[in-house]
């Protein structure tokens, strides 16, 4: 992974590919840079007539023309650098936008297991920090390479026009400079990768503390967190400084080489034999051009820092972009389904670990309710998450209406399922938009029909009762800066969302766990209405929900250990009876 497996150039070439759509902009930028370089070089060349003809020769025509030349040159430079900067920035920002969009869209298709395994801070940092660095590498590097190379060429031409001999000598140091660059270059990519990772750590620590601020307060974790952050923070600083040290070190060596060359040139130019060939103006023009080359050389020697940094960032992004994703759009699209689900000998192990589910077989008919019960960690959530294919089963088969769910197009499969999961996610939007999440009719003006459907769903989920109390009713904003809801209120919105989806399969994973008995009873009544026409799987916390189920599956350590109706299971006196007894005692205590 990373450094050794992929070369710098293939990655960089792929990166440059992102600028392809903006070639006209780049073309304009290059022309503007050429104008800039021409004028800058012209200014250095101007010192010769200025000295030899205007000042020493007292050529009045030249004296009169000089101010005009100077203004013209600076006009050209100003125009050139403005247009070049603007066009390059436009290209860079476009590349950032394109790449960011691409990465974001990739996030939308990543398999669930990817999210389990990757820190969310790293994922956010990639989208923000890495993407910016990549664009830096493309546009800033292009700018430097093109503009400063043109400068160097312009100045070299000025130098050549003044003295070929001195210029040739100057060029002797070029290979030395190249050598320095090659040596330090390798170090940069590794350091840059470290910096990006430490940036991800900073983001991760921050996002955990921000979302877990109450836990931090309750357990007085401030000190622990501050210390942990300070380590991450210090590491980030250390990696940055290492990079700076390497960068400045190489600059200094290059500068030293240049200074040495300069000394030798002054020595050579002042030899008797040379003094005859070279006028004071020519020597000044030569020196001006040579000194003006130095900043450009410095930038060119450092451009690989930018490139390496971008390549390190791009490497991570390309690895992500090339990585696995859910196969949306493959398989057969389903139109109407009755919703018959059949598990046969299904097992699951997450990421090659131990089996979490073993030999699960059962059938769930349309219009029936299947209840899953069992201790926490027994595999209930894992079992239902196989149906929308959040995870792929390791063995066995799962059929929907007699079709293997693997052969069904993912989106079409998921459209058939309404799932209320254990952890409820509400988006930073209005209550109505949350209930009608991703409903195409929600775009723009909400139509009357949908409004009524949203309200009906909210009413069935027993949510209207509290929504009506809110200042803006269904149009109240949720999320950060908006209104905060209780656990039970959130669950009711999630249930309303599932009701509105109106799918043939309904899965409720402890969907009413945060509700009081009264609310639960009300929702239960509404749900029973809905369940009549669909296949329902319900993971129940409270056994009262289970009593009316058509079949009850008791899970233990990933296996179905008991099955039957509430009454038959109770009569068996097994684990279900035990669970029921605990629940009953627990229920009485409340
Ligand atoms: N995303 C996951 N990756 C790896 N292991 C998991 C994941 N989700 C659950 N598990 C493991 O699977 C087992 C069953 O968990 P789960 O299905 O959530 O149980 P339940 O819903 O019955 O409480 C647990 O041992 C848990 O550690
Ligand atoms: Mg669970």
C-alpha cells in the first residue's frame, strides 16, 4: 500500500488528467505566463542600454524612450501575472470541486463494512484536506513549472545575449542542483503521507469529542481528551516541521551552490581578457538576470515538495476511488413483490471473523409477523441487516419471492424494504423532509398530496401529537442549531418515515425501545394495521410486542434455538419462557 506499491509518475499523470477538461484555461494561463516572462526578461535586458547608452553614453533619444519602455514592461507583467493567476486558480478550484464530488459520490456507494473499518475522522479529512492538497499539487506545481521555467529561459537568453562564456559556466552547476533534488525528493512523499494521516487523527479526535461531549463531561474526561489531543496535535506539528526542515535544507544547499557560482563568475568577468569583451551595461544585465533566476530556481527545486505532497494525498484518494463499492445497477430489477422471505442455512461472519450467525433457516410470509427475540449480541440485528444486503451472507441463501436477493438489483431490493433501525438518523432538515427523506417529490415545492401523506404517516406513528406542539409543526427544523428531540420522539419520526415508504417488507429493530408503554401501545395498534398487508420482521425489546406475532424465533449465539408461537413457546418452558419471566417481573416493577 501507499509509498512503495505505486510510482509517483503514474499517480501524478492520473492527477493531471483531472485538468484535462480545463485545457483552454490552462492554455490562456500559459500564454499569460509567457507574456509575464517576456516582460520580466526584457526588464533585465533593459539595464544594458540604460547603463551603456543612456547613463554612460548620454544618448538622449534613449533617455527619452526609457520611461515608456519601463511602463510598458510593467503593464505587460501585471496583465500577464493577473490573467495567469486567475486562470490557474480557476483550474485548481475546478479540479478540487470535481475530485471532491467524485470522492463524495464514492462515499455514497461504499459497502457498509468500509464504514465499520474506517475512522470517520479520516474519511472527513480526506474529503477536505487531501483534496485541497491534490489540487495544490496540480495547479501550483504547474504554475511553478511553467512560469518559473519560462523565467529561467528568459533570463538565460538575456545572459547568453550578454556573454556566452559566462552563461556556459553558470550551467555547470545545474546537475549538482538536480542531484540535491533527487536525494531529498524521496523523503517528501513519506513525510507528506504522515502529515495527512496526522491531520485525519486531529479530525477524528475532534469529531469524537464534539459528538461525545456529554460522556466527556460525565466522566470528567477533559484531561484525558486534552492529553490525547495534545499527542495527536504534537505529532502533526512534528511531521510538518520535519518537512520544513527537509525543504529549507535543500533550498539552502541550492542557494549555497548558486552563491559559489556567483563568486566564480565575478572573478572570471573581472579578468583582463574578459573586461575587453564586456561592457559595464552587459555585465550588469548579466548579473541582474542571474540574480533574478535564483528565486525561480528555488521554486523549481521545491516544486517536488508540492508534487510529492499531492501524490501522497492522491494515492490515498485513488486507492479509495479504485476500492470496492456496492454493485448498484447490477442484477434484475423487481417490480412488484409479495414480500415472501426465505432464509435457508444462512451464516455470516463479519470480515472473516467468527460466525455471528449459523445455519439460520426460516420463512416469513406476506401478511405475517415474525418476531426475533434473544439476548443482546445474539445476532438479531445482524440477521435483519442481511436482507437489504448491508452485509453479504457467508453461506446459505436468502430468497425474496423465490429470487436470490443477490440476483436482485440493489436499489430495487432496498426499495422493497422499510427499515427502522436501532440507531436513528435524522438529517439537518425539516421534520417533513426527514419523514419524506429522499422522496423525489420533496425537491422544490412539496405538493399537497405528499404533504397529506407525510401528515398521515406522522399521525399513524403517533408523532403528530408532539409535532403539533412545535412552533412550525412539520416544517420545524431538526439537527444542529435546530430543535432537539427525545429518543422516543426520534423513534416515532423513524417509524413515520418507514410508514411513508410503504414497502412490502417492514423491519423494525427495537423500533419502540425508547417509548413509554402508552405510546408503544398506540403505535402498536397503528402498526398492526400496516403489518396486515406486508411481511414484517420485528426485533422486540418488550415481549408484549411479540405476543401477537405469527411466529417467534429465539436466537442465541447466532442460532435459532426455539421457534413457534408465543403460546407454544411459553408452554415449552425454554429460554423464551425465561426471557418472558424476566420481562414480566421487569414489567411489573415499572
Ligand atoms: N458491523 C459489525 N462488524 C463486526 N461484528 C459485528 C458487527 N455488528 C455486530 N457484530 C457482532 O455480531 C454479534 C451480534 O451482534 P448483533 O447482531 O448486533 O446482536 P443483537 O442485535 O442481537 O444485539 C455481536 O457479537 C457483535 O459483536
Ligand atoms: Mg441489535
